C-alpha cells in the first residue's frame, strides 16, 4: 500500500452500467405503459430518463471510475473519489475496527467485490477489487490497525 | 476484590421497568374488548375476563422472571451478567472496554435509595446505554468507587488519585441556562408531559391539567396585562402574535429552569486517567469517563457570548449525552482567562492552539451565501405579502419581522465564522474552529480519535486549490466537524494524508495542456 496505488477493475464500470440499465427499465416502463403515446408528458418523461441515462452512462460513471483510487501511507489508508466534488478520504489505521468483504450477484458474475472498512462512527466502501486484492488488502489493514493500536 | 464477587440481583424496582417490555401483551384484552363492543356482548366479555386477568398475571410473571434471571457481578476487572428468559445470555464486559460508567438518581428515587447505573461501551446503539441496572444507592456507589480506586491496574498506577477539581460558580450555571435554553424544548417538554400524563394516568388527569393550564394562562394574561398591553400596543403586535410571544416566553422559562436544575451543583474532578463529573438537583448524576474515550472537547459560543467574550466548554465521550438530562457541560460559563485556567487544570492535554490554516479573504461568499438567501427573501416576501394581502398585512409584517431575526442572526454567526474559522495542530492534538447553525465551535481532539478525514474540492475551488474539510471523530454515533475553504495541500499534510503517488489526481487534459504550454510556447520564447 505504501508504494503503489490500487485502481478498481474495469469490470466495475460494466457492473455500474448494467445496474443503470436495470434502473432505467422502471421509468421506460412507466412512460410506455401509463402515459399517452407521444403525448407531451410522454416526451418529457422519456427525454428526462434518456438524458439521465446518457449522462450517467457516458460521463458520470467513467469519470467516477477514473477518479477512484486506493492508496496509503504509513499513517492512513487513502481513498480518492468523487465526480462533481474531488474527494480524498483518509482513514487513520488506528481507527479501523475491522474490514469485511461484500459482493452482489452482479459483482460476483464479473469476479469483483467490495471491501467495507468500518471505523467507530463511520464506514467506507472500496468497490471494484478482485477477490484476491480485497483479501490481501483486508489482511494488510487488519495487520496495520493492530500494529498501530499496539 | 480480585476474585469475582457472587452474583447478585438488581433492585426489585426493576420489575416495574421490565413490565414496559411486555405491554404489547395488553393487545389481546384490548382486541377482546373491541370485539365485545362491536358485537354488543357485555356478558360474554365479563365471562372471559379470566383471560385478561391471566394475561396481566403473565405480564407480571414474565417481568419477575426477567428480574430474577438478570444477575450481575461487578469487580475491578469488569461486569459479569446473565440475562434473558428464552434466549439466555451470559456476558462479560471488561472494565477496560467500559467507556463511561454513570449513575442517575431522579428525585423520586432518593427516598427509595435507588440509583440507575448505566454501562456504556463503544459497541451497540449510539442512542441507548449498553446495559442499565437499577441498584440500591450503596451498591451503585460501590461500583462507581471501583473506577476511582488507586489500586486499579488499568490504565496506569495511581490512576485514581485526584489531580484537579473544579466547582463552577452558581452565576456561571445561571448564564449557561440563560444562553443555552430555547423555548422550543420547553414547549416540547410541556406537551410531552401532558400527553404522557394522559397515557399513564388516563385522560381525566390530562383534561384536568389542560383545564388548569388554560386557567393559569387566563390568569397570567390578566396578571401580565401590562406586558400583554405593551406587546400589543407599544410594538403594535396583533393578539395572536402576543399569544405566541407569551407561549415562547413561558417555554423558554421552563427550559431555563430545567437546564439550571440539570447542571446545578456541578462538580468535576480529574484523576490521572479519568474524569469524574457529578451534578444535578432533580436528577442526581455521576459520570466516570476514561480519558482515552473522551472524543473531543468543544468550546461553544453563540453570537451573543462571543460578543461578551464568554466561553463554555462541553465534552463528547462515548456514553454521555444519550439522555436529555445528561450533563455535557464541563465548564458552564467563564471568561477566556478562567476558562483556559480551568481547562489547564482538568484537561491539560487539550490545548487550544492558534490557527495555522484559515480560509482566504476571497472565500467570504462561501460563508455568507447560505444565510444571505433568507436575509434577502424574507423582507422581500414580507413586503410583497403585505402589499398583495393588505387584510393580513399586520400579521405578515409581524411574521416577517420574527423570521428576519434568525436569518440575520445566522448571517452574523457566519460572518464571525469567516473571521475566526481555521485549523491547527500541536503534536497529536488538532484544534478546529468552525460554525454549525447558530453556534461557533472550537473543537480539540487527539489524532487517535479521528475516524475519517474527508477532504473535498468543488469545481469552483479547483482554480485556487482550496477544499472543504470534514473530520469525523470516533464515537458511537457520527460526530462531524466541517471547515470551509482551506488550502488543499497543507490540509492533507496536516493530517498526514499526503498520497505518495498522486498521479491520478490531476485531470489528464490539464496535464496535457500544461505540458503543451511548457514544451511549445515556453520553449519557443527564447529562440524568438
């Protein structure tokens, strides 16, 4: 962690995009089923969800993935993230209580998972890690937090 | 004290508190009653009354069983306990893990010689104590004394000898109550009191209380006729506004008295590794907090107290501030000199250091933009409202005036925040100065109590490389401290959060443009 930064796997973008696709089904179904075909309301709702979909598909998620990176120094774990706001989250190793692995069916399909790092009063997620990366990071974090609090 | 004490039961009064947990069983008699009313079978209901009696007996039986099964043994190593009727639990909470051990004794428990002992650790709900025990006063005092024992091995030798003591003056506590009470809490208290009394003792009492209060209000209006007349005529307030003002004033008075009674007789003492706080009149409270579990101290000021240069110090620790009656003020109200002297005595580790990082002058609008909207909109809407609805003009003008006060007050607070906010570090201790709504905070915490440092930069802040800093401190719930518009790089450096390989931080187009500028335009200059 000290010497190299960890970038999330590219599959994460695919997972996010599939999730977005599934989420887009709801407004498309609503506009098709409940609103009069090509009426003004239909146009407004369709334009709204199509624009939203394109914004997230083309701009938001690629930028989010590009800016997401995990690294660390001798004092803390550092997470770079944010799209509109550029964020740096620093978590001192002393405050880490435990780290656990999470994976949704979609994530499992693409062989990735998330690492949730729990502190007293806060929790951060590190998505887009391969299982081996997450396991290794989990061990490192536990080791470092024990070393820091000893 | 080394060998574990025999297990003992809590005070039998606990049975009444356990009864609460089985109140849902009353649903069955209630349902039976409703069915009987709907079908009109009074005799059938009477014939089946044995079932209701059985259910009540079951409730009492379960409460007694729960009390009988709950047993504890407390020694200097920790608390052993067994509980649960169906799901039996045998637990041990090490003394090291108990962050706050506190006792409470409301006035009605004094003649019964009972105290409520609260055990709090970092785990479980942030809003509820991990374990509550109703004990005889002697047993509770004996347990509290365990934390003060000089022979206590953890966390250090002689951890129990008193190093410093502090008893604030009555005037300081009166000032604290005066400035921190707000009428809304008072009104909430009255309404909760009436509704709860209705629930507990039936609607008759509730109706009686309401009628008594109505009469009192009528008499007060009569008695306070000059005040009412002053508000109505001198300030040209409509009667409804006078009524609201009187209710707010009454609510504030009640809140003031409650705060005063909660904090009266405050006594704080410091041993090597723990802080002991005692106080309260209506509810007597005692807390023992390990220093390592003290999240932060908060020097809190309102706009008015900032103008009078008065300071009050609050503390945040795991297990404190969970109930409204909890004491959280360490130093109620003092001048700067006295406050610093008392802090040096009680908490010498927590030193307020001067600002190292502060927002730049150009960031003033970032501070003022939030209160500026209501400051502009409220007068404009008031003017428009009274112009469009002249019939309601008087009331609209009054409402506008009342709404303008908090808006301009907020503006004042933010202006003060802009002038005073900042960040500093001295050794392992950080001092953050910021505002949250109507209060100005100066918070001091140690490095080991930081849970998460969140540094964020908006698009507008990228130009001059500024950022907002949000620090979450370690506690059961979330406690965040937010400073606006600090320099990005020194902020990261101050929290040791500088990334060794920040190659992904800068956008590639920026790098490309920069490279292009340096390699082409800058290189061409000398040759031309």
